C-alpha cells in the first residue's frame, strides 16, 4: 500500500515502531510515547496524519487510545508477543505498507531522535506539549482524545528554530551605554 495521502493502520504503526525500538526498551510506556511523538511530529512536518491511531491524554501523558485492546488483538492475531509479565512487546510480523522515501526519512528521523530519550524525559516532554496541556486543561481533566490538529502548535518539532544566530546578524550595541551591576 502506498502512502501518498493514506494513513497507515495503528497496528502497522505499532509494528513499525517495534521494529525500530531496541528489544530491551520495547515497553508499553516507550511504545506509547514514541507513537505520539512520531505521529505528531509527522503531522507537524508533513501536514498529514501518519496513522488512524487516536491518542488519549492520561496521567502519564499521551498514549495510543485503547492501546490495551489493540495490543491484545495483535497478540491474539500472532502479530506481536507480549512477554516478561507484559513489560516488553516484540513484533512477530512486519508492517504491510510502503512509505514514500521522504515520509520514511522524516518518520525514521523522529523515531531515532525520541528513542534517545529515557522514559522520564519522554514523560516530561509529552506533559509539556501544547496538545497535551490543552486536552487536559492543564492536567485537570484526564482521558480525553487529543485533537491531531493540535500537532501544528508543537513548534519544537521545527529543528530550523535551533539554528545558531550568526554574530553578524546581531544588532550593534554601544558598549559605553551599558550599565555595570554587581552580583
């Protein structure tokens, strides 16, 4: 299946993410956080949805809505294996879709970037997103589905804003007018 303007299934998104996560780190928490950052970063960068997954805002931050039901069905269909008392998830099959090379590059870059964060950093970052704050009314209301259009507010996905300002682009200042102050 080509992905020109077509969303992939939440199952294929999960399988794709699991194929990219180091096996010992493929936990429920990590899968949910990486899915959120991959989906919302993809929407921000490509102006289209990645998957048909919905995300709910809960105490631990955004998660794939109904992920327990989805994973239980995937395990029953022998697509994944949940082991170690539900701690780790292993893919048993490959996802069945094709990305355009541009979409794949963007998705893989997002997965690689957010895979480097530890679980506490992923939770903290997900709690600081505008889409999570808006959906939870600043963490007052939990359980609502996050509107994917809120991904456009997440300007931290725009790496170009991290560029260093060149010295010659800074305004000129008259150092004689600076006032000294003591510490």
